[in-house]
C-alpha cells in the first residue's frame, strides 16, 4: 500500500428492524457513541447518500476518509465489540486509497 495515504472506506448500509425497535433514548445514545468514536479516530465524512427511495437493497451509501489503516482497524473493533452494529445494520464495505488528482494527468 502507498506510504501513509489516508484510507477511503465506501460503505453500503441497510438498517435492521432491531434498530427501529430501540427507544428514542437508546437510538440517541447509540448515535452519540458512534459519532464520538468516529471523531476520536479522525474520520472525515466525505459523503452520505440516502437511497431508500430508489433502492430496496441499501438504505445508505457513504464514503469516509480515515487517517490511517490503524485508525480504521480500531473503528472496526469498536463497531463489532462495543456497538455490536451487526445487530442494527447490515453492511458491505470496500477499502482503498484516493487517486483523484492523479487520474487523467498526462
């Protein structure tokens, strides 16, 4: 992998019924813990697309930038062990590095 390039994570997410079954207070707590930990790891949200109205497979598609692979690994452990996001969200992710600005240069 390239020398310390930020890691781009593209995700596809579908909210599970278990999330909707949470109380409003529990949803707010979940989202607050989620956001605080992303900020702690240095994640930059590039884009979130709400595609619920046009797609039955996914509710959201997003693009995030993580400062290092280690920060993303820390995030992944938090998602699995602390938040148990697999209970609330079905997802698929892809990782890569940014190339815009390099593509098309002669």
